[in-house]
C-alpha cells in the first residue's frame, strides 16, 4: 500500500522537528552566559521555536489524515468493473419428476403360469372330488349356471371368465368334468389351447380317436376321457373327466 502524501509529510515534519529540538536545546545549553547570567545569542531559541513549529505541523497533518479516514461518509468511492461484476451461483433446479409407468395390460391366459389338466383333474381339483375344492383352488366363479343332464339330474357349471376361461361341471355335489377355452392350461403331455393339429397328432399319435371332423378324443382310466376341439386347425377347447 502506498503512503498518503499527508502521512509522509507528517513523518518528515516530526523527524525534522525532533532533530531541530535536540540541536536547539544542545546549542542553548552550550551558549555562554552574559554578565547578568543570561544565555548569549538568539539562534538556539530560534531553532527550538522552529522545532516546535515542525512538530506542531506534523501533528496537525497526521490528525488531518486520520480525520479523513475516520469519516467514511466523506470518502469518495469509485466503483470498478470488478465491483459491478457479480458471479451468480447456478440456480438449483428441481429434480426431474419420476417417469410414470404406463399401466400394465391385463396379461392374457397364455402369460399365466400354466395349470396342468388330465383325465382325472384340473389343477388340484380332482374329478369325483367335492365341489368345495373348486372355489378353494380358483376362487369365486364369475357365475354358477344350473342345467339339466339328459337323465334329468341337475348339473352346476362353475364358470370363470377372467384371464383363464373355463368351466367345471358338478353333479350330486361332486366334480364330474371340466372344459377349458383359453391358454393357461396344459395337458400332462404339453398340449394347450392354441396348439396346432400337427402338434397334437405328433404328441398322441395312434391314441387320438376321431369323433368328428373337428373333435378328437383320448381314453383315460375309470371311464374318463379327454376331448380336443379344433377351429381353423388349432385347438380351441379341451374337455376332461366323465364326458358322458
């Protein structure tokens, strides 16, 4: 930092004043006394007076500078380019909103874990077993439709129309047969609704008996059987159980 002119001037005046004061006092003490005991010569007095003036001037200059600094309102201020330039912090931005997942489509029957079907069962519901097992396994049906068999006895059809479409037929409170109309079911040999005739023929071969042009059957134990219905060369319906 460069000293201000008044400060430099005050220091110089003090230095000269101290030197002049010391010299004047020394000169005054060395002067000869006259007959009345007074010091001879006026030069020492003049030097001492000059020293006092220098000291007084230096003090005045110092306090004048101090007063200038002490009064902040009187100080001039000139802004610089640095003062006018402000570094702006980046404005925080809100985190992006999480992407909303699109609604998942209701999977079709072919996307569900397959339920195994055979001559004597559909899943864990056994042919000849109690009808209470139906709802315990598959839940509440969409409807229970009551019909009359050829012998005049009532037959209940537990109908499910959800992702898997199927019916389970009950007679005398016992499960008698079933019919599946959608993927989601597979025979123990690996045939399901939607499979081609070629796959069925390759799977069952000579065991497959023709009932009509689009219906084929397989014989099972204890008077049970399985029927496969076709539309446009593909399996459209599989029935199993006591199919009288």
